[in-house]
C-alpha cells in the first residue's frame, strides 16, 4: 500500500458517485481537469478553505499506489505540492469513507492520522 491521499466531497456528490459506482469529480475538479486531493497534513486547510460551510461533507481515503501515473504531485497553493488525479476513481477504490462530523464548537472531527 502506498501513501493515503484524501478527497473531501459534499454529501450529494458522494451519493451520486455511489449510484453510478464512479466519482468523476466535483464541478471544480471538472473545470480544472483533475480531481483535487490532499495529503494528510493538507486536509484541515483544504476543509477550512473550501468546505467549512458545507453541511454534509465526507472524507474519502484512497491508496495513492492504486492510480499509478494518473496521480501527480503538483505545485498548488503557497508553492506546496498537492496530489492531483488525472482521471476518475471507482467507489470501490476507497479504502475508507468517513463522515466529517463536528465537535461542540463546530470544528471538524477528522481521523487521527490527519494532522
């Protein structure tokens, strides 16, 4: 198994993927031509920037090795490299799917490996 990479999705986006069996990307992903992913240490900032006001976000855990050369680490915000998937992924490719709950102060609760 390779490094785990993460995709934050809106609840309705994941529901659509479950119906079709394939996640083809969010509107932003489709606009940019790749699926935006994050490394563990990037998930919190990605959530704060793009998903803070979402009511039903989910965290999808994916094994980076599964995607071969379709997964590229490219410079993005603040000059940091982010994983970008040039393609789609099957719902069955998810190692784990976790609802992002919130604590009493409204902060997201992530799995322990998220820094």
